[in-house]
């Protein structure tokens, strides 16, 4: 859910955050791998609250109230459908490679 709703978890997002020119020369940041950023946010939150390292794992499970219930089931459904979809077959069907 942190990849789909980054703003709700305090992560960098394309709409409200500014790009650091030291990170990338592109107009938008690459959001494919966010694990390092997620760890930094968790450590920052734990140091503000005075939480020990052992409790950081519990913080990973925290979901904001507005994302509980129906949004969680929709995200789970999306993940399940994504696993079932054969992207290779879609690519072969819509973008066939002709062999000469």
C-alpha cells in the first residue's frame, strides 16, 4: 500500500514533493524501488517518538484509518489479479514480433 498511496505514509510523491537534483537529473524521481526510503521514514518516526528498534517492525503494519477496510480489500484484489495476468502473452498478442 505504501507504493500505491505514498503520501498517506509520509513518503515522497510526484504531486507534492520537490525533486532533489543530486538524486536524479530526470523531471521525476524513480519510484520502482522504495525500500530504502521506507526504512528512512520508519527510523525518522521512531526517533521522534522515542521508539526502540524492536518496535519498528510493528510500525510497518500500521495503516492509516482512511485506508483501512475497503481500500485494503481492493489492493489485495489488485495484487491477486496482477499475479494471474500473463503479461508476456499480452505482449505477444498486441505487439507481435515478425520473424523474417
